[in-house]
C-alpha cells in the first residue's frame, strides 16, 4: 500500500528524516538553554524535556530516521488559525497565539489530572 500516493517513498522518507533531525536538534537546544521555555514551546513535560536535553547526537540521529514525523501540528483548533488574519499586527498575533497555547496546555493538564 502506497500511503503517499506516489512512487517517491524514498524521497518522502528522507525529507521526514531531515525534518525530524532539524526538529530534534532545535528541541534539544531549547531544552538545554531554558527548560521551562522549551516545555512551553514544545508542549512537553519536564521528563521529556530532561530526556531531550541529555540525548547524545547518536541517539538523536537514530531517532530522526523514523518514517514518522516526530513533531506535530498544535494548530488543530479553528480559533488558532483565526489569529493569522490579513492586516493584523504581528506582535498582536504572537501575543494572541501565546494566550491560546497557554490555555490549551492548561486544558490538557487538567484533562490528564482527571484521568
């Protein structure tokens, strides 16, 4: 079964690996520089932020070669996309997005606490 609908599975796998490697290196850099900010920006908990900060380059490269994207969109709610309207001030957009992301993280933590 050809999931991507074309014959370029090798190309797609390489591109996924490239994205994964860039994402993992950025995530590790964030986790090493400012753990709290990394947790907020990446949407991860302390345990995963600690793991990211302490991974070796070999571990990161090996993980990056997965056929699955290691990062995911967090803009799955319609209100998130409304932030990026035409003619809106960039700083206002960033502030609005920060508020929405913080509210989403709070909701996720509350939901996890109930389970």
